[in-house]
């Protein structure tokens, strides 16, 4: 009897673990639909069935049991995608070595992070939860779907999204190196440690290839090469199985990485921040490299002093697939506004500006077949705005992920605590001092410095 | 001998040609008499004048209206289809004090010491920082620059974003900054216990009160000796104008508890002139602020809520909620290099409850009133400073382009380092290969 009980329990638990991702059906009626890739459709309905966009058109009848949202007078756009975020992670930097491709932010997903909810309140349905930039090669990074409300970290992950990894150049990894008196302490060192890692990864790959080949021969006696997750990941980058997302600011270091990538045959490369990307836009375009930038951040450190808010426009006009990202728990809530700044600085069209936070981000994460535009067959990730999303007065009203409403401004509570614990000691407000360390990429690493070296710089 | 003259002449000519060529590339501010014609003029205080003209002369608005004669010799700028707004005022920035972050040598934001009101932010402003042109071409013409640091970190000033020495930039207002003892956390990495936070705040408050009491004493001695009290006491000398109500205290308080604490302290100490700054949780205690009749400079609007459980848009809504309760509210960005986003901060405040009209006032006339310069700035009226900008639409709307900026009657160049980079790199030559 006891055994049966245990068996039932085990089954129950495993069923729970394998719980299906929640998918919903919803009909969004009569909105101005900004498909991004297929133009703007007035007075149009969008039907999401079981998590996927089933139909876009006029006068679609609601299937029985389908929730209907009246979007009359509103704008309906694809869920916004942030190509650079750290929301929903309980750790960001490993940073104990210049090269740590063995770690993975997907192992530290925190589904309770209120930052995810706040992102939803800005129409953001997917974010790229990147490793930090304390070291030259950081960790693999997870693409999150903002299924806020689930308690299971696994369900926050975008199933089927390609693997990505964080690289970092310039001040962050070299500051880190200088503090620890190790390479890289200069941009020369950054190139070297990256090349070294690629070379070791290549050797490792060749050793395994040889072993696997030899093994097939009858009578083979020999041991396999020692397993290394670190080198395995480097080999996977060379094989093209992982998209590199490279934290970078200056034109020289961007150009350097392009050459390194060329030498090792790495084609999938997205530069992050890329403040001086505009200076090497022709090189980026020629290589097929992509760029993810801030709309107007500059001068928060020396390496972004020679920036321009026209960066995204110059990159776009030169044919580089460009996105606007947040790297910030604050900015992620108004990426639509950040994208609109490219209309002020460079005169991008509505569709071009919206692409910077939707379809282009999807391309950079390798998921443009799934999300980034409103098209039949794509995921039912939708943001509904009162006013136009590129207007400063535009307000995100409803955000839908896989057909499930995850944010509704009308139902949003003043106090979002599920319950108030009388013993809780959390009622101390936090005020960010007006600072200039905009770069959230160093989070965690900075705290370590503080405890190790008694400094917070 | 003749040859020498010839050579000298050639050299002089060469130098002149060279200079002219160089000058052709350098754009600088231009003074003179200007007439901006056929414009939609948002006066802020007297509604909108359609198809109007503004004449700028001697740094002032000398004419404004629909029936204006353009003076002879005036440079006329046709503003058909365009809008004219008064220069926008940011109530709190570090512009000019900080060149770029993370390098101590590039920052003059703060000095050592808890009580140093004699430190003047304006004297450390770099009038030639590229940040200033980048800022003013957005339409933000005038900003408070204020020091950071301890309890009384120094004196803030209002400055116009044009001038070659700080005196040319000074816009007529000083305020002494007080960072009211903070019971909240300084950031997400501040791991002090609640008890430690409380003790630190109490200790600071005692220091602040003692300082103020000393300043009052100093003022009494100074009055009794008719200013002949010759003892050099820089801190108290700097505070004396505040005791006398000639200069306000700009009291920074953000947590609801601290705002109430500041209101109580001000009442107890009978401080004559006060501006509350920061006021992130003002919405929690808006009625109390309104009752105390103390004006507020709040921002950034584009900020996170101060508590995890607060509604996500509380910072967007804060200004509107305070205004609704009857508080006089002006905005600030609390930024350095992106003060240009003041207009977007105002736009968000407008969308989340403040409304467009009040949002406009919160970066123009209300700010000017709070800083005591509404006779010169904050609206477009005859006799006020010729500090304004011309744009092609609602200035808070993200894509709106600013066409011309005037500060004290000088026409600003519209190129900045950022536009220069755009011009150079939009179509880079050579591209990938040289030939």
C-alpha cells in the first residue's frame, strides 16, 4: 500500500514537473494592427488560438469560449523583444576567470522577479537574459518568455530558442583583469584571451573528432579526450551552434572581434551596446554581423564618450540588422519610446523604428520564425497600446504571451503583493543614487569587488 | 626689400585664407536682432498666438504678437508651420560638473565633508563641455546644476546652457542643497539593517539641526554687530542667507517618511524658504506637502517605483498625483549627459496623469516661479529673456525636431558632436575598401 502511495506521489510529481506551458486563446477585435513586417491594418482583428496566431483579418467571429478584447481605437503590435536584459536572473556574472563559457544563465532563472512583470507592463514579452560583462567570454544565456505568474523556472524559458553566449570587450573585462593582475588588462589582452579560447576549443574539437573517427575502427584501443564543458562550448561556437552576443563599445574592438570571428569561421555574431558601431557600420554589414544598441545613452564612462544618438539610424541605413535594447530594469519598460528616438535622431520610418524592438530582436536571438511580427502561425505574443507605441503619450494597456493575458493595466493593483506578511521586514524603500554606472552588465561582479577589495568602483 | 614685402604679403594672405577656411567650418553662437515670423507661439502664460511674430533684441523679447513690425536689419526667420516655445528648464542636473562616469578625475560633483554649503557647483562647471550643445539643441536651455555628497554638499545654481564663463551662464538663482537624512536604502546593494539605517538617519538629523542652530546664532551675531563680525566661518557664512530667507534650502527627500521628516524639521526650525527636491514618494504624502505649501522639484519621471510592491507606473504618475493634491510641481531629470530627455520625462508625466498643459508648465513657468526667475524665464512675454526654441510640433512628442534655439538672444549653432558624427559616418568614405 505504502509503495503504491509513493508511486502515486512520484507520478504526481513528475506530472507536475512536466506541466505543459500555459497557452491561451484570445480574439483582439477592431484594432489598428501594426504587423511590422506586413504593414499596418486598420480595424482589424487578431485571433490567437492555443498560443498561436491563427488568423488576422476583418470581422473574425470569436470561437466558443475564446476571450474577446475590444481594441477599438487602440494599436496592436507584436510583443516587444529585448535583446539585452538581465531581468529574471538571480546571478549575472561568474567572472572568476577570463573565460567561463561553462556557465549558463538558464540555471539561475528567477520566475518571481518583479522586473519581469514591469517589463510586461511595457509591452515586453521576451527578453534575452544575458550573462554579465565582467569577463571576456562569459556564460551561455537564456531567452525568456515573460510567462510571469508561473512558479517554474523552466516554463520561463523560450522552448526551442537557439543557444547564445556572452562575450565582453573593453573597460569591463580589462578593469576586472587589472584588479586581479591577470589577462586581459588591455584591449590587446582581450583579443588574446578570446583567440586562445577559440584555439583551445578547436584543438578540443579536433581531438574528439579524431577519437570518434578512430573509435569506429575495429580493434581501437585508446581513451577519449578529457571532457571539458568550457572547451565543448567553445567548439559549439565554432560549429555555429551558438550565437555570440558580444558586449562592445569602441569601433577598434568591434573590428578586432570581426577578424577573430573570420579566422575561426564564426558567422553568428551580434554586437551588444555597440556605441561606436556607427564607425564600422560598413564592416559590420559586410560580415553580416548584427548590432544591438542604446537609443541615446552615452558618456556614462570613457568608452562611450564619443557616441551619437544617431547610431541606430546610421547602422540601419548601412544595412546592419539593428535593435534597441534596455540592459536596464527601468528602460525595459519603455523600449517603444527608446525606439521612437530613432525617428528624432535619424528619421527612421514607423516600421523601421518598430523593427528595432521586434523582428530585428527576434533575428538576433534566432527566433524570427516564431516571434517579432504579427503573422499567422507565429506565437501569440501581443502588446496592445492606447495611442501609438511610438508616441510619447502611448500607454501599454494589455500584454499577451502565448495567448495568455499577463498584464492588464485596468486590473493592475496599487499594491501588487499577493498577501502582506505582518512579519515581513521589506518596507524599506530603495532609491538609486543619481549615478552614472548605467551599465547593468557589471552587476554581481561589482559586489564581489566590494567584498574582496573594499571598493565599489 | 620689395621681395620681402611680397613674401610677407603672400604669407598674410595665406593666413587669412586659412583662417577663413577654418572659420567656415566652425559654427558659433550668433547675436543680433532676430524676427521669428509666421509662427505658432506657445506663450505658456497667455495661450497660443497663431501666425505670430517674436522680435528678439538685446537678449530680450522686445515684441510678440500678430501685429508686429519687424525692425530694419533684423535677421528674419520664417517659422511658417513651426512652433515657438520658451526654453525648457530642468530643475536638477549635474551638467558641466561631470564629463563622463567611472573616472574620478572626470568628476567634480562632490567634495569632502558633510557640511560644505560654501562649495559652489557653478564655479566647477565646464562651459565648453560637448554635453552642453548636445543638451540645448533639444530645447532645454536652462538647468539647475547641483552638487552631490553629504548632508549639505554645497550650493546649486540655475544656469543657461550658453556662455564662455560661468558668470555668463548664471540665470539668477542660488539654492543651498540639503540631503535630508535618508531612512531608505541608497541602492539595491545597500545591505544595512533597518536598525543601522535608523541610527544613521538620527545621527545625521542631529548634525543637521546643530548646524542650522549655529547658523541662526551666527546670523544673530552678524546682525548685532552689523556685519562686522569678522571671524571667518565659511560654512555659516554660506548658510546665513538661507537663515535670512534670501536663499532657499533645496531639501532632497525621497522616502515618504523622510519627506514628512523634512516638513517637520522645516517647521520646527522656521526655515523661511524651502524647495523640496526628489520627492519620489511624494504621492504617498501629497496632502501633507500641499498643506505645508512647499514647492516640489521631482524626477526623473522615467524611473522605477521605490518599492517592489508599488504599482509599476508610480514614478510616471508621481508628478500628476502631487499636482492633483495641490502641490506646486516642477520636473527634473537628475541626469548629466541626457538632460535632453527632460522633454520626454514631461511627456510621460503628461500621459500618466499630469496632463499636457500642466506638464508644459512643470518645465517652464512653474520652474521659473519656484526658482524666482519668472520675470525673465518660463514663458514668452514681452520683456522676458530671449531664451526659446523653434520646433516642428509638440516638443514632448518623441519625433519632433527642434529647428532653432535662442539663449539670451543668441542663436545657437544646431550642430553638436553627435550630429557631426552623424554627418561623417552616415555614408562613410571610404566604406569597406579604399578603392
